């Protein structure tokens, strides 16, 4: 992970973009009196978003399993649909 100030990144943006994409590097852009930002590759971003979605889905399953173990589930009868021929 690299930390670079705003002026440096502005003057060498292509070089840092290449480091991010070619070397799988993450760059933190520090800005005086402003909030910092992070530059990462699209591949890394997509991976993080997928992990977040998976974590959310797994948390939902955990909540459901906990409800079932407490007897809070509901039982439904299945409706059989005749085969269409």
C-alpha cells in the first residue's frame, strides 16, 4: 500500500495507475484538510464488493438458522402442480 499526496499523484497519475493495475498496489491519496481517497484496481474493487455481498448473504442465513433453532420457523405445505403434457 502506498500513500501519496495529491500533488504527486496529479503529476504522475499514469505511473500510479500502472502500479495499481500492473502490480496490484493500493494507493492512498492524502489531501491537506480534505478526506483521503483510495485508488484500487477494478478487479480488486469487484472482489471487495463480492465479499461484502457474500458476507451479507451469510449473515442472513445465520439469522435464519438462529430463528429456526429457537422454533421461530413456519411450516408450509407444498402445493403439487400437475405436469403439463
